[in-house]
C-alpha cells in the first residue's frame, strides 16, 4: 500500500488520518482510526494480522459506500472484541453496540465467540447487565 496516496485520498474525501499513524499502526500491527469529520464517524482499520482478526474480516457484512465495497464487522464480533480488551470504556462500547443492534444480535454466535476467546465469564456478566438495563426500561 502506498501510504502517501492513501492519506491524500482520505484528505480529498474529508477523512482525517495522519501518515505517521498509519505507519505506526502497520508497524505495531494494531488498528488505525480514521475520522469522517463531516459526519462525526470513527472508522477503525485493521490489517487482519491474527486468525481472530482475519475471521472477523471474512465474516464481516459488506455494503456499498459511494460505490466502494466496505466490510463492517458483525456486532457480535465487535462486542466480544471489546470484552477481550476489557477496559471500562471497551465494556461501555460493547453495551452500546448490543443495545443499538439488539434486534439482529445472534446470541448463539455471541456465546460461541465468547467460548472461543475465553471470555465466557465476562459474557455472562454482560448478559446480566443487559437484562437489568432492559428490565429497568419496562
């Protein structure tokens, strides 16, 4: 990938990313955040460096954005990934993703992924909190 060309493409399309962030992200094999400034959207790029991340990309949903196919991780993958990271902010993000996508969440897939990534206890605690939240709304 030509990083300079990618940065120029982003700038032309009102997307914010710095060349050094891309270089460091690729070197560290970590995700890179790009910001869609006009719409206030954060886009995380991941190089698919591990089998787990490659699976997320392979199973991602695809949609067209201005005639460009974009892969977006399934909410189940995002939630379990947040549980793996486990910070307070990550768990709040997981909660938010679940609430926003509750109609399309596949609970069986979530349980399978939680087992696969050894976060079953966190997943069970998460379900209790979701249940408490939903009951409070009733």
